[in-house]
C-alpha cells in the first residue's frame, strides 16, 4: 500500500503569523505549485482525504477532483487565542512559557503539540485500514506527526522534521510496517 502525504501549497499570509485553524486562502503561486505536485504523484486510483480548510481542500480538488473526503482531525494545530497574530504581537514571556513545554502545554484556548500528534496519528491509522493506496492532503504539523509515528521518532524530536509547502511524503506499508520512500519530493 502506498500512502502520499501532501502538504498544502504556500498560503496567502504574512510571514510570522500564527495560523492553524484559520481558513486561509492560497498564494498566487497555487497553480504552479499544484501542477508540480501533480507531476510527482503516480497515476493510481487513491482513496483521498483532506483537511477541510481551503488551503488543503483546494489542492485536493485540483489533484483529485471531487473524489475526496474531508476529516477535521487533519487540521493544523489550533493556535487558539494566537490565531492570526504575529509572533511580535504575542508577549515574549507568554510565548517563552508555552515554548518551554509545547508538547504538553496547550496554546491559550488552543491545543498542545501532543494533542495535535494524537489526533493526527489516530486519523492516519483509521485511514490506512482499508489497505488501498491513499493520499492525504494536509498541513505541516499533521505530516510531521505522521512521519514521527511512521519512523518511531520520539514526539519531542518530531518538531524538527521539516516538510515544505507543496511537497510530498511517500510512505509504503507492507507486512513489516511503514517505510519512508521519500520526503519533501
């Protein structure tokens, strides 16, 4: 079984802005980036899942037409009160307190990285039970969590995994487990 984790293309947002649950549109480079992603994917019939946020659902529609299901568990981390604020707008001490234990400390009226990890992995495990080739169009935090799960990377080390906008991760599931075939393709 092949699984392709696809990160949305570049969002239309100012650099340094906290966004997770915010339903942002995509940058003007969308068609160019989406066409590049399309060229990476093999010509297979996929079971397709996407985050319901438009930056993912637009890419899923571009790549697969209307043959995809959305799943709330595929949303990015919930920044709560920090949604759409820049890091400069958030008090330095508040940000430092959260960063000291981001794994377990929820963002104000949001969620912790562990909560994101747990819901992402639960969604992934549900989605691969069919044994059919699967494509998941989602966000960087979700892909990072799934990659950590697939590779046995401890959650505290997973935050350092980089997944670029409009890039693809290829996993293969066989009788021996999950194998990473490519990252940031």
